[in-house]
């Protein structure tokens, strides 16, 4: 009986050990399964992130290409507008050219009034065209000197004028759309 009892005890101990080892293996298997699931999830997340990155990169590259094309089209359009503006200006200047040609044909007649009339007519036509494009003369004589609009080239002693009053215009100055295109060269008074 002792042998039988010993065998039963051994059997119980063995079964308990087996159960304990099964638990360990089950935990290890469970941990391995969880680790595999995490790895699978991480791989899926990585694939998703990789796909999103590719989509974002593709979108960014497309946007960049569109911006480059837009700039190129804008530059081409600006060049075209410039050509059209030049064509408009040239077309507006053609009557002046006609007047000059007529003046040259009639110059030989020797009539002084003819010559002066042609020159005056050319000046009027040119000023009218340039004014329509935003050109205006800078006021000078009798005005107070302003270095923004005037370039003083000489000071002239004057008893009748205050200091820095413009007494003579040497070269006209012009504004284009309100901005100085060329400053007027002038002489100013000095007491």
C-alpha cells in the first residue's frame, strides 16, 4: 500500500506540476499572441502612415508644380500686357510722327510761321498723349524749393523774393502717376 500511496502522491505531484507548467506555457503563449497582435497592429499603422505620407508628399509636389506653372503663366501674361501697353502707346504716338513728316515736307517752304506751328502742334500732341498716360509737369517758378521735386543747380541773389523760391526753370520735371519721374532742374533765390 505504501507503494500505491507513493505512486498516487507522485501522480498528484506530477499532475500539479503539469498544471503549473501549463499555466506558464499558457501565459507565455498568451504573451506571444499579444506581442504578435501588437506587431501586426504596428505594421498596419506603419503602412497607413506610409500611405498617408505618400499622399501628402504627392499633394505637396502637385501643389508646388501648380504654383510654378501659375507663376510662369502670370509672367507670360504680364509680358503680353506689356506688349499691348507698348502697342497702345506707339499707336497713340503715330499722329505725332505724321505731324513731323508733314513738317519735314513743308519745311523747305521757308515760312517761319509754318515751322513754329508744326513744332507747337507736335508739342501739344505729345503732351496730350503723355498726360493721358499719367504724366504731369512739376510746378516750379514762384514755388518754394522742395528737394523731393526740384534739383537746385544754382542760387541767384534776389531782393524781391524770399530765400529758396524758384526763380528760373532750367529743365522741366515730371511726375508719372503721382511719383517723381524726373526732378525739375531749377535756380532758387537767395537774399
